[in-house]
C-alpha cells in the first residue's frame, strides 16, 4: 500500500529500525527503535485507535530527534504488526505488554517518558500507574481516560452506545470514513483522494476487526471515574478545543482528578485529530514538557524495579531481543 510504504520509509530515513519482541504469553510486540545514543532522552510514543505506529508518528520523528529525544514507537497489540493469543482486551494488558517488551529490549534506559494519543493515552495512563518506577513523566493527548459509560447515554458523545462507537472507529465504507473525519477534525479537509480512503480502510480497518471491537468494549463497558486510580507522575494534558470525539469536558475532569501534578493545555482551532491539524504545535508542547528540567516529578524508584512489567507474565522469563535484526 502506497501510503503505508511511504510512512515506513520515513521511519527508516529518520534512522529507526524494526524489531519484533516476543512475550512469554505468545504475544509479539512490533517496535520501531532509535539508534542507541545515551545523550538522547528516551520517549515511548503510543498511537491512537485509528492508527498504527507509522501512520500516527511519522511526521514527528525528525523534530523529536532534533530536540534530543529518542523515540521508541510500538504498534499496540492488534494494530500493525503486533498480535497476541491472549483473551485480555483491557488497556492494562496493553500497558503490561508494552512495558514487558521495553524491558526485553537491549539498551533501553530504566526510566523514560511516555506520550499517548487518544486510545494510546489510556494505555499510557495504565502504564504510569502500574509501573511508576519506569515512567518518568507523561503526556496525554486527547485521551478521555475520565469518561464513564454513563456519558454515552447522557449525550456527551456523538454516539449513543459502544456498538455505534465501534462502527464509527472501524469504518468499512468510504462514507463511514468521511463521517469519522468530519467528527475528528475541527476543519475537515475539503478533498480526500480516493487512494487515501482505500489505503486507510485497507490498512487500518480490515484486520483484527473482531479484536479491535472487543478492545472498545473493554475500554468503555462499566467504566466509572470513581474506579480510575490517581498517578503521581507530572502529567501534561493536551486537548483540542473543538474535540467532538472526546469533548473538552473530559480534559477538565482529568485535570481535576490529577490536581497539582498536572497541566492542561487547550489547543485552539483543533479537534480530536490534533496530531494532524496542529502537528507543529503538538510537537513543540511535547518537546518542551519532556526536556524542561524545571518541571519536577515525584521519584517513585523506591517503589520497585523497572522490570515490574515482567510480573504481568509471572512464572516466565523474557529473552533479550536482537533489535539489529529487521522484522521485515
């Protein structure tokens, strides 16, 4: 697929290489890895539901590298080249899989920052809560982690139930994709080439449809704000002012939930697709927050070893991965 190949080429030209990380439960997490450089600050980039690693992050690689950040970019399980035979569909499982894969990679620093966009923000939040010794600081972009299932019936969202959300986020027809774009962009593009529509549906929406639908149900079903744990890392919350997928109310909720350890930045003239509408501004916010040493975070290293991720796969051992060997 033309655009898929183009994005993969952008990753390779930025100096990243591919690796497949096998986990003891049979899962395989696909990664794009930077060149080893101890002078760079490691940052884990987690994509949203409507993308995989290359489609979400290709425009950000060179600016982040130029700013002194080393991007580690996985495909979440059931996206791109990552998969699992496990029945668990929770964002907590996604977080444990990514953390275990990072622990198995050679040369990864013991602590790193995490950036999560939308669904990737749910995973990032669980990663920060479950593995505080690993996550240094956190950036959540349009991540509605404070949503409740009751919000669907109350009319907060553009959909009324989880099944409608699944049909919207996994479009199978061009007209479905056009509706999704209208909801996610503050100013939807006036022209969408047919080749782009075909590419997107074929790459993002035809594989693992059953599993991805189950991910949505696990994400939303029975969700209550009272069940959401607090995290201690300094957290930057970034939200599009005109977000109609996860309305700004959810960003305000998250700020209230986290209190003084968080900052909320509202991006004007942006919807849910901030990474597409305001890539330069988003990149600037991420860079400044992660590399600014004046922003302090609570040191949780005393709470345990960075390889707590391995406990998610108790009784097994992970082998180090030869990240110099390409996956494909």
